[in-house]
C-alpha cells in the first residue's frame, strides 16, 4: 500500500494537491477494485468520471493560458513524447487539416520522370534559373534528356558518348555552342543589313533578279501557248458533224447555221482535271460570245467534276482580252439559290464555291488550288452579311472590331496577296451593303488600308431580297459614282446581268425549288465537286424557269400588273383596247411626273434610275451636289407604298371574302380562325398607314433641313403591334395548314386566290411573311439615312434613336427565328431516325451531320501504322450541342433508275463530356479516319474526303469543349 500510495502521489503531485484529501471515507468505500492510480477517480461511475475529467481539463487549460510560450512548448514536447504512435498519427492528421501546407516542392513529391517532363517545357534560360534553386533542382535541370533534344535540333552534336552516371554533358555542350555563336547587336545588324524602312541595295538587286526570272518564265509560257494554238489550228472542230474528208472554214460553217440556233454540244463529265475558267456557251448567259467564237471552241482540261468546261479560242490569237488577269468570285453555299449565280458566271471569272462551315485555312487552300499560282485583277466576295458585318464563315464574322484580329487579318493579307496592285486595277468587291452604315464604311476603309486595294460595296439604297446589290456602289475613299472607270458595274463583272437580276429578285423563292433539286439530284452527283453540282442544278433551273424572259424593268412590271388588275375588275368585251387606253393614260401621267422631277432635280434631287431600275443619282451631277438623303427617302417612301399594297391585299383578297361568307351563313372559316390568322395584319396596316401619311407630308415639303427621324421614332413607339403579330405568327401558320387539310372549302378558296394579280403573285403564307422582311428593310434604309445625315443636322438624333430601337427589335426577331428553326430541325431529325429516343429535350440544337464509314480492325495487337481495316457498315453522325448520335445508314436504290434513298436507324448516343476523340494517322491502309471513344464502346469511322473530316472534327471539338465548360 505504501508503494501504491507513493505512485499516486507522484502522479498527482501539483499545486492543488493536499495529503489530507488523499484518502477519504468515500474513496475507501469504493474499494481497491474500482480505482486505478487514484483513490478519488471512480471507474464504474461513468458520469462522475466524466465530470471529474472535464473539471480537471478546464483547470489544465486555465493553467496553459497563464503560462509563457516557453512553458507551453515544454508541456507540448513532454506530452508528445509520452504519446503512442497512433496518437501521434492523430496529431499529424489534425495538424494537416488545421494548418494546411501552403507550398511544397513538387520535385520531392512527384516521381522523377514527371518532374523532368514538367521541366521539359522550360526554355534554356529558365532551366538555368531553375538549377540555382537547390542541389536537387540542379541535378534535375542538368539531365541529358532535357538538353540533348535542344542541341540536336540546332545541329549541335556531342563529340563523345557520356557515361552511365555522368550528367550535365549536353548542357555544357549547349552553353559552349551558344557562347561561340556569331551574333550582331541591333546597331551592327542595321549597319550591315539595313532596316525595314530602308531596304538595302542587296535586297533591291534580289528583287530585280526575281523580276527578270519571272518575265523570262512568262515569255516562255506565251511562246508555248502560241505553239499550242498553231498546232490546234488545223484540227477538226470537236463535237461537229463534219466528216474527216469534208473540212470547211469557220466562216462557211457559220453561214450554214440558221438564225437563232446556237451550236453548244454537251460537255463530258469524265474529262481529266485541271481547268481555270468557265465560259457559258448559252448566248442568253453570255451575250458577248459570237457565233464564230462558239464554233471555234476546243475542249480543254478541266477541274475535277467541272461541268461547264469550255475555253474560248478564237481565230485571232492577237485579240486582246478585256480582263487579261481575270477575276475570282468567292461564293458561300449559305447564300440562297447560289446555284443560279454559278450558272451565270461570266467568262474569265474563276468561281470558288466554299462550304460555310469550313475554316479560314481551308478556304485559303481552296483559293490557292483554284488560282494555281496566277494572280487576279478583281476579287468578288458573295457571302451572307448586313450593313455592318460580313459573315465569311460560320463563327467568323468580319466587323469593324474583329477585322484586325490576328486570324482574320492574316486571312485578308494572304487572300489579297493574289490580287494585282491598285495601280494595275486591282480591287475587292464585297456584295454586302456595307456602304449603307457608318460602321460598314469604317470596315471598308480598314480593309482598304489593310490590303492596299480598292474595296467597293453596295450602298443599300434598294429594298427587297438582295436587290441592294443592284443599287449604287461606293469605293474605299468615298462614293464611286456610277462606273466611270469600268465598262460594267461591279456585280456585272462577275455574273451576267440577266442572271443577276433574276437571282436578286427571286432568290428566296428559287431557294425552295433548289432545295428540292438538291435532295433529289445530289445523291446521283456525289462523285462531282460541290461547285460542279451547283452549276448543274443552277443551269437546270435557269433553263426551266427561263427568268431571262421575265427580266423587264421594275417600273414596267409594276405598270403591267396594275393594268391587268384593272382589267380583271372591268366587264369589257374589248380587253386589248382597254389595256392600250390604260397604258396611254399612265404614259401621260409619267410625262407630267417627269416634268416635276426635272424641277426637283434643279433643287438637288435626282429621280434618275440606275442600271437595274433602282433609283440612283444623276451621274452627270458633281458628287458634292447630290442629295443622298433625298434618294434614300424616295426609296423609303416608294417601298412603304408597296409594302402597304401587299398588306392591303391580305385584307381585300382574304379577310373581306372570308368575313362576307361568314356573315352570309356560308362560312368557309369560323370567326375564331379568321381572327387568329388575319386580324393582326389589320392592326399592322393601321400603324403603317399613319407612318406613310407622315412620310407623304414630308415628301411634299422636302428640303435640305427636312426631318424624317421624328416620324420613325413615332413609328417605333408602336412596335408592340409587330410584337403581337410575331408571337402569333407560328400559330397562324399552323392554323392555316390545319384548316387547309380539314376544310375542303378553304382549300378551294386558297387555290382560287393564291398567286393571283390581286395577291401580287404571292400566297397567303408569303404575304404574312412581309412584316418580317420589312423590319430588315427599315434597318438598311435607316442606316443609309443616318450615314448620309451630318451629325449637326437636327434629324440625326431621332434617326439614331429609331435605328437603335429597330436593331434591338431585329435581335428579338432573330431569337424567335432561331428558336423556330431549332425546333423544326430537331423534329425533322427525330422523324428521319428510326427507333430514336426523344430528342426534344431542353435547349438541344442540331449542329451538323456527317455521313461516314464504320471500320473495324481484325488485328488489335499490332501497331496503328500497320493495322488494316475492313468496312463494317455505313453510319450517320448527328452532332448535337450535348450529345453525339450514331445511326446505321442504309442506302436503297430504286429499280430501273439511278435514284437512291437513305434511311437511318438508331445505333447509339454518347454524351459529349464523356466522349474522347482521337485521330488516326494516314497510312496506306486507311485515310480520313478518326476514333470515337465512349464510356463502353469505341467506334473507328472514316469519311470520303479530308475536308469533311476536318470540318466534322472541328465542330465536334468545339461542341465538346462547350459542353465541358457548361457542365
């Protein structure tokens, strides 16, 4: 007991210990079995034990707060030395959570191979700095694997083989080689080689030498061309019906042709590749082509898949060409009815049809292949755009701000490098109305400064589809009045006038017809290139529609429509006499109007018509005297009258007859249907009639200080009517379709009144689309108005305010249109794929589709470069914003026909965040292949063309990164 009591006293010796409390009757009663090292610490009584432990803990903590830092450290050291291993591990984990490490040396944590891999991205200078951190870092930074590659790439080889445990040899060799380099200071280099602003004499001599070599090569090419022409002179004309023994001269053959008959044998689709120019043989498309020239055509080598493949070879080789260097027309396949433009390209113009979903380097490569090293005089660019932007490619919008970005600037510099200098007539023609706004003019001036060429664009003073292309054009340094320096207007340099006029006025309607042609004929033309398919479809449509027979002036067509409309309302037995009297009366009114216009012209207003019937200023008047505000106002007023005429046709042709039938108990449509379809048009008509009356009042008192902006602001304050109309527009179209299917009387009514003279040759659905088109026309005209209105003019503030309101409203329309197009594309894809899950979820959008071939390798244990693949099936890849859908594509050919039909069956779908993409290297066994790795399956796919693979992989990578960022 004495030993035990001494132990207890040693354990509990402290300031509050008193021997008189060592043994108490209560502690004796507990017994020796219930105490351990302490007579007053009960073991069995847990509540008392816990209470006593908390009291003593608080006491020790109280002492700990009163001690100094040195005493606290001594206590902590004593406690930690008495702790077990598990208790020390607990303290370590707790300290890591409470006091986390802020900086660690990654070389001491990561494996040595990973540390060396991280250091391999450092430059030699940074590696030298890293070697000064510590001995361990120096050991890593001097490893031969970091310096051997750098030295070998520069051609510095170590003259001996380092030992196994030797390191730092390659670094020492690299430093010694760098130290012995011959280098010059900037001042010494400027003295020896000159500066960029002051080229040296050696550079001038090299340029002269290159120029002489270029002239020698050009002379050789010309002589070779003359020899070829001389050798082909005595050949029989290709495609003619003249026998070998009956040779006749070109003049005799021309005499045999009947008047109006054109000799144009069909070209062959199987000619070998490589051609440059496309010359339309049809005299309607190329009026400058004579009969003798047509007969002296010889077949030449053409590009792959080229359909129209003739080159004019006249009998006078010395005849000068109007465009010795030719022109280049870049045409986007996003332009509506681009096939018609291709079919009317002039001779000497190189058309390049490019995919709108491609990339800038791919477009440059396509242009380079088309030019073949030759330079051009003019560059034309026909792509989607507006008054302040040019949508060159999908995701590449050229605006005032983005034109100087590195990629777009590099593209324009390389593209215009193939154009002749400005002194030799080089220039760029952009078919978007950039000259109608201040930002667009700044963009034109920036492009002109960047390329050093003359840049021209339409001024946009014309309404309706793409007719702004037919209006006046402006140059880089101001308004280029007319075409004084060129015999043809800018658009007519590239495309025949008749084709251009027909396309500009009917592009949206022709796009619908060409859409059906593409679906039917493109599967049979897959072996041809994109531009050849476009030419074939455009030529076919041109021959069928025969728009050149309808290419009359705008004023004459309007008068004829009015005359026929008036005739339809008259009950006369002598229609020709009525038409002659009507036209004579209109002619007299026109003469009176011309007299008034002469008076206006003396005040600065020019009523002259341009080349295509578009109002334009008198070209004989100096530019400083032209009243461009009057020109724009006249177009705004006349186009507003035509717009109200179309809206009035909705009421007079559709609403009033349907309402009369309803009131006479012979209802065709119910009152609710009439109200849903046609009543919103009545509200719009009321608003625009007030706007037209305001414009008419200003037209009567037109002057230099006349204001139009306040009327535009007043009109913009009533745009809520348009908002209600646009929100109801999809419902109205669905109601028309539903009633047309279910009500035979309504179907007969539409068949009777649609596309008549009274309805302006438009259907009800097309007339309901006019308000959407009109908003875009308002913006173009107001931009032109604002651009030609000086800032100090009192009308400038109101015009800017109205334009800002309409721009915001156009964004609202674009959102509605995009939402509608997204829903339609998703629904069409849902119907196209059999057994497909529901695709209409969330904000999912269809990005692109691609036909591919599914491959499989029978040998997976060999290297990728030696693998052979076999075709498993044809697949379709449907890329959405959040997933990739793979389908099995089946091609069915129609018996006794060349047509084919494709069907898609659902195969698999993979979420983009969980999809990995890997390209397959081109080998002799496989090309244009890539690997799609999903969570549970892997697909090896291949496309027919390399550009298709690049386009799809670029879209897939971009969509995957977007999905990962959103996730």
